[in-house]
């Protein structure tokens, strides 16, 4: 059969032509040859490294044929010109190509069987090029249109989002997932939790007690970590980001059945990158961060610091300390990190330092609502967990019981609503330290000495104890999680289980 026999005559695909005689990238003959190979041998689809979808085909008729092939194979039926025929007898576009006879023509020479992988890759690549053309056209049209409010940064952010979708192989419109796909994803999560031995189905926090309570950090989740100043929320967030990145590094070095870690991005709007790096090195070398900053370390401690620096040289932890970031700027930078380094966890320190788009008309509550929605959208778009730190209102300090509640979140309505989990970090020793009585002297009365003794006894009970309060968890129960805190190293760890019963009291 001559090559021209499979040439598609202009049908409804002609509407896709570009102006000035230019046409969108496509190879209709390659599409026809690939479909012919599939109809001859359905098993070729199982050997493809490139997963094609109907929308990757340029010719609408080919889209419908490939979609019907997929539906037949899902039912374990054979896809052939004969089994396809009943579904296309009334197809008007196919009638222009000779009707259902065209299905048989697709399989006539079978040359597509010699290069099915190459054909699939070409069809996929051309589909991506067409998406790039669409992104470029939309960008140009948006930049030339000044009838609406001119917002170039918003247009740049949208272009970044569109390019990210193209890089991920997505089409312009998001596709709905059928229940079968969603159920398979749920089964994979359950399998990961079962094989972990500890109920871990998401990415690890590196803290066993937290993983047990939450089953890990799950993709698309927004986790709010809140606390009053001095509680250690930045330290805890950095510990989690470090632990997740280290787990991924260990997996790359040693291998294993499951990777519970991921490269992590830490957006610090409060501290600089070198300050955060100093914290991590001090924690890993077990050197007082205060002594490290002041230079009061021995040669042995400096050697430990050097060894820790060498060991962590390849740690996939990326710190962005750009100040005064807007939510759109954060999303743009996160997309780049996802594209370049495939990050699997994002930490933002902290939410109230982000800026909105400026459309909130100086209404801070509306601006915070925009920011929290933007963070949740980012988590879903990149399919990664996002941990956002948040301040608490001063209402905590005005109560006798200093343990935080959901109502203590600043501008709490939208934050609480958008969050999948809300964590509070609470350290009773911090507040107990604030009421330390004067140290007694030899001349002090017995009452003064007894008062200090009682205070010190209680302080020793509370020292190094912290509580992570899970106040909201969309996919599980709430409750308190005990943690051990070493302030000199700014490090949180899991405590011994025998101490759980009395942990976090006060």
C-alpha cells in the first residue's frame, strides 16, 4: 500500500492550523502507523516506556480510536478492526476517510511494529511541542492585552505554571481520575505503610512518634506548624526537612524497597541560609550552636564540624532565603526546584511573612486567606506536602493554661480551613523558666529556699520535654505526641517510650 493511502485528508483538525501558513507540529502518518501496530498486536502497549493518552494524538479521529482501544483492553477484550467497527459505524469524521474500512487500512502493512517505541515517543514529543505553542501564544496574547489591569508578575507566574505542566507531560486541561486509578494509588499507599512496619505511608519526618501518629507527610497536604516565639517551631521544621532529605540520600546510597524521603526545599523568610546551615551543622556535630556562633569551640569540635560538613555535602536540601516573597513568587520558585531537583517536601518559615498579590485592599485577613489557599494549591499542583509555620496570637499568654488551641491561630479561619493538619509545638519548661524564683542564699528564709526547691524539682521534670499537639488531622485522629528537645543543638528527637505516660504535662 502506498504511503499516501494512510494520509488523513483535512478534517476537523484543520481548525488547529496556525496563521500565516504555519501548522502545529504533528505527524499524522506516525499516528496511523502506531495505531496499526497496536491493532495488530495489543501487547505492544505493555512494552512502551512512554505512556500515551488520547489527547497526545493530533488527529481527532485517532484520539477516538486510541481511547476506544484503551477501553477494550481494560475489559480484557481484544482490540482489532473487527471489534472496533461497531463503535465507529456512525462516526461522521471517519466516514470522510472511507468509513470503518479505514480501521482495516491501518493494519495493512504493519510497518509500525518495527518501531513502536520510536513512534510513541515522537507522538508524545510532538504533543508537548503543541502545548509549548499554546503556552507561548497565551503568553503573547496576555502581554499584548492592556484592556484589563496590567499585572506582569501574575502573567509570569502563570507562564511558569503552564511550562511546569508541559514539563510534567500534562495537557492544558487537567484530567479527572477514574476510581480505578485512585483506588490503585490508595493500595500503593497501604502497601507502603504495611511494608514499613511502622504504619508509614507518606514521607518520613524522621521522628518515629510523629510518623506513628500521622503515617508520615502525604503528597498534596498542607500542614500548619504553629507556636509562640521560643517554642522551637523553626528548629522542628528544619529537623523534619533535614531528616526527609537525609532519608532520600541514604536511599540513593544504600538502596531499599521503599524511599520514604525526598529532596526538600526550605523557604526561610526570617533567617539567612548560612544561619540555617550553621544550625544543621551544630546539630549533626552535636556542638552548641551558641558556642559555634561565638567561636568558643575546641579543635576537636571544629574537626567534628568539618566531618559533618563533608558528610552532608550531597544532602538534597535547598534553602531559599529571599526576603519579602509574595505567594506567587514562592510558587514560581517552588516549581523551578521541582523541575530541576524533583523536590518532594516544601517548608515555609513562616506564613505571616509572605505577601499576597496586593488585591486585598489592605485587609490582612483577606491577604492571609489568599496566602493559605495559595499554599494548599501549591501542595496539590506539585503533589508534595507543604509545611507552613505560623504565629499564634498573644491570647495564649493571657491564659493560665498556656497550651495553644485552634482559635489561637492568627487570622485562624482560613488557615484552619485550608490545612489538612494543624500542629502546635508546646514546651512547658519555657513557661516554667519564666517564673523562676530568686536563687536562695545562705541567709534566705526556709520559705524562700523551699519555694526554689519546689520550682527546681518541677523544672527538672519538664526539662527537655516538648509536646507536638495534633489539633487537626483530616485523615486521622488528633492528640498529643511527646518529643525530646535539646536546646543547645536545636534538635528534636523521639523520646524513650517508657517516658510517654507523663510526657508534656504542665
